[in-house]
C-alpha cells in the first residue's frame, strides 16, 4: 500500500503558523488535487509531503512508513515542478536518466526505464534533442519522464502546467490523466485552477489559509458544497451570490424582486442569508424587467450574460442555443428553487 496519511500536520515559520492541523488520507492509487487561492498553503503542504519543508508538528506516513523526519530521497516520492529544471547541455535521454546514473544504476537498467517512460509519454522522436529544441509541453513531459524513471511510490506535481499556454494546458491535462490511468500510482497535484482540479482529480482538497475547507470528489464538491467559499471556488464561472432575508413566506431576495418559496424553520425568520445560484441553472426571461444586461461574452457554443439588478447586485447567466441576449436588453430570470443554495450571511456555512 502506498497511500499517504497526514495526522494533525502543522507548519510554522517562527511565530507564524501557515498550516493548521491538517488531517488527510489519500488512498493508494488515488489522484488527489490540492486546490485553493494563492497563499492558501497548498504548495507548502505538498513540499512537506516531499520533505522539502520540515513538519513542525504532527506526523506523516507513506504506505506503512513514518516519513515525518525522513530525508526527501528516502520517502519514495518524485516531484514535478512548475519550472522544468532540465539540464540545458543534456539531451532528453540524458536528462531522464541522470538521476539513476548518479545513483550508480547499471546502464542497461537506465536504458530500460528511460525507454519505458519514453513510450508512455510519446517522446521517442525527441530523445537526442536538447531542451532548447523542445516546446514547453515537450519539456514538461521530459520533466515528468524524469520522475517516472525513478519508480516512486508517490508522484507530486506542483502547478506543472502554469507556464504553458491555454492549448498546451489542455493537452497536458489529458496526458497526465492518461499517465495516471496507465501507471496507477498515487498522485498529489497542486493547482490554483479549479478546472484542472475538476478534470483530473479523484479527490479534491479545498484549502484556505492553511485549513481544509472540504474534501470530496469533484462532483460532490460541485453539487454539495459545505460553505460559500467552496461553492464559489468550485465551478466556472463562479456561483452567483445574492443577499436575502428569511421571512414567514420564504427567502426575500431584493435583487430578484421576489420571495423564494423555500421552507425554513420558524426560528430562522429574520435571519440574513446569502442565496447561491450557478450561472448554468439560470434562464433568461425576455419578458421580465428585473435586470439589465451589462455585457455579453460569446465563446461559440456557450455565451455568458453579465446582468445588473436594480439593487446593484451582479449575476452571470450561461446561455446556449441559437437565440441569445445582447447588451442593453432588459430581462427577468427563471430558475428551479431546488437548485438554490443558502448560506448563513455571517458564518458563510451552508444552510441545508
């Protein structure tokens, strides 16, 4: 078994604590993604697993081994960084096999492992090239290949696609997903891009300020967020949030000029809430007069209409089909109240 277990893991830099008692289990063979905004601690946590950052308190196991105080080389992990960190004077073949060569492995073994990694990553035509003659995506594949030849128990990826353009990011996402399927190893992947997280992960760990906000499968987090932060972070475009108040008749939402027929407890009357509506769950009503379309974005198969209510609150609505709105239109909104998410205005926790 080569799962990863974190038990009350804490990281401090002097008097500043940046990781706050993380408990997490990553199963053998699972693709786990750490996601969150800049500064949330995701890369620090990954580097702690790698042994590049010392764990201040708590413990960490990989498989059956306690690796909390082990050196990085003893942990059975391989890390792929945001920067490719390739040796410019070496060929692709030499870059991929250099680590094994330095550790005294026989040439026949190195050639075999490099050949296997080359096959998996489709790099056969580039073995004699140097990094300067490769595209960004090819360089990143070489970096991943260098990790593969080490035969690690756990692969660690620290925002590996950040330096690539949009088209290459999509291509490399597919490559990494295919790699995981073929190798079946445990992988931990750090990104700030929730699209990457949704498309790659078996399990997503949403972090904020060094604390885990929620853990679950991509669709679990999308359909059933625990709080406003997770609801707003998972899903693209982000969930719309509107101010509301609980009344005896339901939830009054001034920006919608409506009271939503949602049953809550009598004790909740007067409670300030936040109403969450995903752009894809909203439908524009051309006969309505509650919102003005401030801007539209057309992406071909889908468009996004940016709405401004009379109260000044903004919404985004996803549109598909041939008939779409234009800037300056005055419209209303239709939606299924079963698709509405409610959050406490003060704690931001989900009201279920």
